[in-house]
């Protein structure tokens, strides 16, 4: 019942937005990174950020910010550079491209090292990139389920924000560690249950990040961005996509909740929270808040990246 009720109250009847681009404070001097910024909610988040933030940064200036666009395995440099041109055309501001294949752990590590070679701070990380029900045979370069494969330093004011985009699809998948990599156990799962598992994992990770680093200035949130018309349904059947798209809001709504999490002045009060459309505090499935499950996921993730 929780999943169905979540769809009704969060996706179908989310109410009137209480936060907008006009509410975003002056973020001059802030360093912001958006993953999955070539399409959908990520691109809208980048666009609104470019419009709302009052300065931009080349890496030689200490009085502005950088907005890095991170590519996924399904995008390439040509598409990413086109996104930068679109942002420049729409906002008059420059963004900076950080090439990273989120389906390849070594690529992620290399990009992180590149970022750290030029930047000393990261104020807001929008972990936005994701896919929905890709083909079962589609895996990351490291052999992980492609849904799950899409899953800093502290700012001077002691607050750095990590915004993890989940969805109410988390109600329909449990964490089964033997299904994260390809094998018989994974093949027994449906595409949608694997998608739900990845979204539940986002929330579990976010809660555990708060437990481990909340007292060191990290504000970690997870969220359901809402039922929004994006390319996320590209792997769904044409019939399912048509049904979904007929009920979805414009993509401009999709960035509201994560921009709220990343920019609202009293962000520290949101630490560990799960947000729902549009910019409200909600309640995820209870087991996603289990400290033991959070510890198990954290340990598993550390094991996976140990040799990257």
C-alpha cells in the first residue's frame, strides 16, 4: 500500500510547489557538480543553476563557481559539449565539462582525481544520473547491474551538500547483494525490481552518509523528484511509456526538489531527510533507514571500489 499511496500523493497529486528558482539564494563562490546533466532533470538542474547562481568560474578565479557536467555511459563527449553550448546559449554563462563514465569505476576515480587537481572544495554534489529498467543484458563495464551502477571536501562554512536522486520506485525493490553483479540470482529478478533496488540503495546510502559524516559538515539528502516527463522511460515499452508520459509533469518541475535540497539556506536541518515533490519532507520505506543495512551497504561499496 505504501508504494501505491506514494505514487498517488507524490506523483499524481503532489500539490503546489513551495520553492522555485526565484527562491535560490546567492551562491557566488560555490562549487557545484551535477551528474547526468545532458538530459532530463539533470539538464534542468544545470540550467536553473546557471540562471540562478550569480557568477561563474574559470578555474583561475577564486570568486566564482564551477558547474561540472558529468557524462554517463549512455552519453559521449559530443553530446556533452552540445549540452554546454545549450547552457551557454540559454543562460549566458559557462559550465565546465568533467568527463566521467559512471559505468566504469576507473573512469570515476580518474575524474575525481582530475577534479581534485583543480578544485579544493565542493559545495553541492547532485548525484542525479540514473536509468530506468534498461535491458537485462546491459551491464556496467565492471559487470554490475546497470541500474545500480548509476548510484568532497567540506566548504568553508562547514556545510557541503550531497543530494542523491532516488524515486518512489524504491518501494518496489529490496537490497539483495547477490544481484548487484550479473549472475543467476540477478537474472531471476525483473527489470523493475532491479530498478527499485537501485533507488532503495540511494536512500540507504544517503542515510548512512549522514550517520558517518554529518558531524563533519556533510549534509546528505535523498529524494523523489516526482513524476516528470524525461528520457528516463526510454527503455520502457511504447505502451508503458505512453501511459506514463500522459500523467507526468513538465521537466521544469523535476529539478525543484533537488535544487531545494542543494540550495535552501537552512540546509543543515535536512540532513538525513528524504524529500518528495515539490520540496517537502517525506517518509521513505522504513527499512531504508536501518543502520545495520546502511553499514552492510557501505561495507559492500567499499569492497567494490577498493581496487578501482
